[in-house]
C-alpha cells in the first residue's frame, strides 16, 4: 500500500500529558497548521487526531512520518503511547528541521477504526506547527524518511562543513596577507554563516533555547554584513563610512538581541526586524556592484552579480518562511545556497590570487634578468670584501695576541730581566717569574683554540697549565666544576678577559695570601654561570690595589658581576657571567 498523506485532522490546544477524551472541544483543522496563523494565542502543546480504519489485521508493520514539526512530538495509537523522539518537557529536544519516523507495532492496531493522536510541543522563540503527515508500511516510510533526512539534515551538515572549511582556508591565507582586508571579510563571514546553519541540525543546544536563537540571529546577521562588505571590496568599491556604519549596526543589533524580551511562541519580531535592514543593504550592495562592474568590467563580475542575486533571493525566501508568509513545512533555502555562494566567491578569490601571482612572476622574470646582469659584479665585489675581511680578522687576531703577550708574558719577562740585572734576587724567584711567563704563553696559545663560549674548556685549560705550578708553590688545588651552559657572549676577546681575570686572582693567592689550599669552582645558576676562587689564606686588610682594580675593569668589560669577599681566614672571588634563560638548555661536558 502506498503511503497516505494526512491533511484533515482534529486539533485541540491542551497541556494534557495524555490524549484528551472525545468530549473535549476538538475542532477540525487542516495541515499544514502554522500556529502563528491558526491559533496565535496558543503556546505549549497542541493535540492532533485522525482515524485509521482496518477491515482486518494490517498487512505488515506500519509507520507514521512527520516531515515537518516544531518542536517535537510523540504518537499515541488507541490511547497507548507508541512513539516518542527525545524530550517533551524541560529541555525540549529540537526537531524543527528534522523529519521524524515512528514505527507502530502490529499489536497497537485493532480491526475497525483506530484513533491516532499526535502531541506537538512548541518552543519559545521559534515558529510552531505541523506539516502534512504520511502513514504507510514501514519499508515505504523508511525510504521516504531516509530521503527527507538526506535533504534536510545530511546535506545541510555536509554543506556547513564545506563552508566552514573553505572559510578557514581563506582565513589562513588572510593571516599571511593582512593587507587583503576583504579576504578577512570573506573568511570570517563564511565561517559565521556555517556556524549559524548548525541551528538546522542542532537538537540539544548548550544553552536555553531563547538565548540560542538570539545567538544564531546575531551570528547570521554578522555573516551577511561581512559578505556584503566583501562583495563591495571585490567590486572595487571601498566605502569606509558604510563599513563603519555596518559594524556599528552589527554591534548595536547584538545588544538589542541580548536585551530583547523573550517571545512566548513564534518568531521574535525583534529578530525579524533586525534582518530587514540587512536584506535592504544587500539589495543596495547589488546595485553598487552592478554600477562598479558597468564602469570597470572584471573577469568574474558576472559571477559575482549572479551569486549576490541568488543569495539575496534565498534570504528573502527564508525571511518569508520565518515570518509565516509561506506554508508551514517549507524548508530554508540559504543552507543550500551557502556552498554555491562560497564556492563562487572562493573561485573569484582564487582567480584574483592566480592573476596576481602570474603578474608577480612576470615582474620577477624581469627582475631576474636585471639581477643576472649584475650578479658577476656582485660576486667579484663580495670576493674582494671576503678577502679584506679575512685579512682584517687575521690582523686583529695577531694584534690581540701581541697585546696579550705584551701585557702578560712581556711584563713577566721584563720583571725577570730586572731581577737578574739587580743581582739581589734569588734564582728561585727568577725561575718563578720565568715559569709564570711560560704558563701565560701557553694559556695565550690555548685561548686561540678555545671554543667560543665554552667556559668548561677555559677552566680545564687553566687547571692543566697551572695545577703543577700551584701545587709546587705549596698550595693544594681543589677542583669543583660541573657541566656548564654555553656562554652566549663568550667571544674570543671575552674568553681572554675571563682568562686574565682568573690568572690575576690566582696570582694574588700565590703571592699575597700565604694560603695552603685554593678551590676553583663553577656552576650554573639562575642568573648565569658562577665561577669562584676561594683560598684559606690570611685574607686582606680591605685595601684595593692595582690587581683588584684590573680585575674589576675586566669584569665590567664582560658585563659580569665581580664580588670579592674578604675574611679573616681566606678570600673568595666570585664572577657571575650572565646567560639568557634560553641558553641554559645548551650545556657542555666537564673537562678533566
């Protein structure tokens, strides 16, 4: 048996949770039944009933399909509940755009007349009603239901996903090219459009229905405004005042929606009124676009006009549906137009981008030819500069080595010569001066090969070169150096300054402290690298001599913090080398 369409019913507005009796004031009604026209004062629940007559047992299971109902419904056959889809009370399940199928078990039917009741629950801030119903065999109704679900739900969801994905893609392009403002208009407007169409399939919104409807209205309004602005920009019309007014209107509209009083049943008139100027602006944008294209034709101009016209007509259609000017059950057109619109706009953006890319490539070709003409000259100039840089670097390094040898080894050798010339100094003192000269010479050579910023290597070099000499002087050297991070500012000059600073500190220990032990320590701290030299000598009186002044000058040249702690039994010299936090992750192994 083919499905039968039910259009003649009895209706009764009643909050009863079970079917009202036959003595209730039922009234004849026809489907589609839009409550805003047939019973504007009703809200909440309306019962519908119709009869199904069987001369004998039904031939197989039957089902009732509701192609359009707002917001939800349940089915009763002969006074027994046989089908319910979702919640009918608090937190009403939103099925306003979802066709419902209710299989009816064989045992529910009886021979003769059968009374079928349909209870429809409405939601605030939404158009309520019931479209013509279909009843027939389960197989036939399941096929009809599947087709309807595909067109009203599956296709809409796929279209939304496509729209949002395309919007995100253009958004990423715009984030890389912020100067293309209309790309941003298109991207955000498209994403908002896709998000607003989620309302078509959202059965359980994350907020009260009235608030959800307000959010959808604002999102849809913003999307239309942004796409209108995109069309203007793409057509070459830049109107700053209009754009500012559009954004101001959108902000004010959001505030109006937030404070607008809730509507008990039906579409909120405030929401409907806000869309009127938006559609009017869309018509004006169409006129401006036509004028611009008439004076300055573009390759994609006709496509732009076509999609604007189609979208505007779809918007007018959906406004008429929302306002109840079209029969209840009419589907909304914008969700189906959306992928066509954004695809066309995306095609136009891609075409413009491609043309710009080709123009840039042509310009690059011209520039490349010009660059090749001068490339040989530039290479020759760079080679000369590189040779000059290498010569200057060698000269600077030679001068640094000579300066270090003059300041260190030279002064020690001069001192030894004077000691010999004076004839009043012992051979051991002269030998000590010569040994110190040799140590400094070796350290100067080591400094040439030290890795830049490797404080571990510098300290290991000092230990290797000086430990025997220190212990020969009767002073025991203690080594307490762990893995240290690289010193970012430790250039060759900085490493040499640090080497001289530590040599000066060791020289003070050996010459003046009368210490029996000295500890060279280094560790990584929050502020950088802390290098310390501690002895157990006599300490000092606190007077600052030339050696300490020289140490402070070198520390200042390193931007390091030098502190000298003088005690009755010993002196501690601390050097803090600053290391930025990111450099703390890179460390070098401790050297023996």
